[in-house]
């Protein structure tokens, strides 16, 4: 079978988590299915790092958009466009549609980006851009959402074909043998994220301080800086090379969230990371967290401050329960949340969306 040619329009390079997980980690699976992918990132790794340092992209953003326009002008040499979220953020819908015309396209969402527009504090932005992504969804050959909330938005917008593929891990990376032992006295809670999302962890300031009065533990924060009163906090930098080991050394994974429209679009990736490392988890019952965590089996869902204290206290004082829940979490990841399972499915969807046909994927190696 002749390979189909796909242009992947990502928002970031490999350093951007959404692009790394929703596009780049699928490239080996797609290559095996004869899907030939060329990747063009709107915001390069260098541009992203500059934003982290300066708090803004600066004049280089104009050059990034210029390159994206040039790629879109050459779109007809490809059989399919595979777009992470949107091709031209904050540009008029009619312009983006015109630059996508003539080639089928797939939209992929791992967060509720549409709320950047329809819930914007500016009435003018809401009026002009509020339905921008809905308009793109209606004309897409396929919309892939990372959870049911995102998929439902696409269906409500009139997208003709909608599928759900969660944000997943690569089992080949998550093979670190846990270093913790059942009789360990130095228990560690872990949270992984970024400077922009550490605000969720601050919501646990009082519950964790209350818990620390009765149970000894350390809170490891990966990827951000944080201080909490009366809580022993250990901050470690994030790198792709060390993140798995940094999680696997810990005992319980945390994912607090606020219950707002934006958070309902989150795909629970950090929970999947914890579970892949055989950690029990405690999470807010928001969005995809409800789908990922099996209450009382692989972890607990906690809403009120007291529920957080109770859930964490139970796990911190019961080594056998931590171990049992960790095993269940790992099994769930192996069954439903790894690229070894979702890779062939993604390839099948892209082949179908291209209109060229599907390949026989059942015999592909995982």
C-alpha cells in the first residue's frame, strides 16, 4: 500500500507536553501503518523556552505565523492535515477555513481551548471568536477529543465524526522498578505539572497542613516551585529523561482541580503517569478524573478538604492498600491508557479520515 502523506500542524515542538503526547509519540505507530507524517510546529522549542524566561513570545511570534502560513499554502501536496487544536490561533475563522480548503483535516483536542474564546472576559472577543472552533469542527473530517467533555463539544458544534482517544503514556518508558518499600517510613506524595498549573496544588494547602500534624510525609513537586505552610516540600525540576524515575520514587500521586468548564476539559494525564508507576492516586472528581480513577480500587476521589485529609491519611497509614491500588492502577494503564493500544487506533482513524482507505492494522507490532 502506498503511504498516505500527512501534514501534522502542532502547536509546540517536542518540549510542549500537548504536542509531544498527542502527536510526536504517535509517529512510530503511524510509520508502521504506512502513514508518512511531516510535522510543522507553530511554536518551536526555542520560542517556548523564551516565553518561559520572559513571559511572552515577542516579535519572533510573527515569524512563527509566517512559517505556518507558508506551510498551509503548500497543503495540497498532502492527503490529510492533522491539526493540534487549531492552525491559526486568534485569526479569523474565514481565513483559517480558506487555508484548509481542498484537503481533509482532523482536529485533535486535549483541553477545552474553545473556552479561551467563548468564556473570555472581553465581550468583543466572545462575540468575534466565541464560535471560532465550533466552525472549524463542523468542517473537519474528524475531531478527536481527549475525553468525553471535549468530544461532546464537537458533537454539539455539528462535527460529522467524533472519536475519543485519551492522552496516554508509552509503556516502554514506564518500566522503572519502584524503589519504595512497604515498610518505608519516609513516605512521599507527588504532584507533577508546570508553573502555570501549580495553583491547583495550592488549593490543598490547608488539608496537607492538617494532615502533616498527624502523619509524617514529604510533598514532591515536579516542574514548579512551591512553598506550603507547615508542609515539607521538595521541588525538583522536570525533564523528560528523569520524570518517570522522579514519580516512581514516591508513594501517592495527587491531582487536585477546580471544577470549572476549563478543568472539565483536562485529560488527567498526570493520573495516568502515577498509575503507570504503580502509585495509588487521589484526585478531584472533575472531568476525565472520574473516568480514569476507579474509586476504592486504584485510588480515591476527594472533593472537600476533609475528604482529601481522609483519603491521604488512609493511604499513608496502610502500606498494603497502597500496594494493591498501585497494582490495579498499573493494570488499568496497560489496558486503556498506553500508546501501545491507542497507536494502531490513531493510525486507523487518520487513514479513514484521509478518504484513501484503511490498512490492515491487526498484525502491526505494538
